[in-house]
């Protein structure tokens, strides 16, 4: 199995891409700590993994809280004895134009999407250094690479921050054998995109801008995350992996 013996923390693991990543990691031999503010959903994913012979535990986490991140990492070490992988997956999206966007909305998007990645990385690094390395995978977005006429600019900014933070961390901790990479999904069928997918015109627009002509599935993102989490990607750090159906290729 590709993650046999490894221990992984996945934020935003209660649904969507995070849940897909947690299930796939467990099937590949990892012991998984599922973290989210959605406690009921998280415990359901925990149960689903354990019912089929996996090893998962749910720990409640608000990714904007440094104390809660430290609690999650300490709980992981206490239960499993090590930390090999962190997937900073948690994120939120909002709808607003720049001129109508309240400052509080901007702050919230940046707190969850960018600060949350910083705090997860900060909490993990000392433990990874102590055990000889690890892999951190930050979920950015194609919105961190391109401007878009149908996406909130604060979301673009937050995901752009994740992109460049990932590269900086990769360079600064390569000597500790800690690899840091980012995943950039395009339009994916998740709860975050559910409202937008109710609009047929928006769906047509997104599909027309995607070379493969469709939305992606969470599992398609999870397999890219799995590669970066595994030793197969031992020579990959500071990279951005597009999982976007060719959206940014056109």
C-alpha cells in the first residue's frame, strides 16, 4: 500500500474532497486524523473508514485557531506516535463583487483559506523535523493562478496566498526533508460548488472553459493528493499540481 505506516492529518475532512482524501488514504494504509468544524459529518467519515478495517479518528478543528491546531497535532502524536502528512484542505468560498464585499467577509476568507494553511503548516513542522521529514499538501485552486470574472476576488487572493506560501515553505524546509506542494483543483462536484451548480448557465460556462468539458469528482483530486503524500513524489517539492480538466490550459 502506498501510505503503509504513515500518519496523516486532513483538515476539512468531513465532506467533499477532504472526505475523499481521508477514505483513499485509509485504503492505502495510512492512519488518518479527520479534522473539521462539522463534527457529525466528521464522525460519520470516521465510522465509515473504521467499519471497513481502516484506522481513523475525528478531532474537531477550527483551522483559524492556533490552539486548536496544536491540540490536533498533539492528539495525533499521542495516539499514533508520529506525523508524516498534513493535507491543508479546509476552505470556504463566498459570492460578492469587490465593491460590495464587506471587510468582514474578506477577513473571514483570508482567515480560513490562507491563515488556516499557515497554522497547519506551522504546527506540523516541528514534529516532522523530529522524525526526519514529511509531506505537506496545501489545497489551493486554479483561482490562485488566474483572474476570473465569475469568482470572488477575495477567494482568488486567498488561494494565491496559498500558492506562494507553499513555494516559500518548500524552499525553507527542504533541508529538513519536508516536502510542501499545492494542488489546484478546477470546478469539482463538492458541497462548496453545490449552489453554483444550481444555475444552468454557470454550469455551461464552467464546462465550456474546461477542456474535458465537465466538472471533476472529489476522488480525482484525492488521487493527486495521494501521489504527493506518498514516497513516489520524493523528488517533488514547491510544485503546483493542476487538477482542472484543462481549464488553465486553454
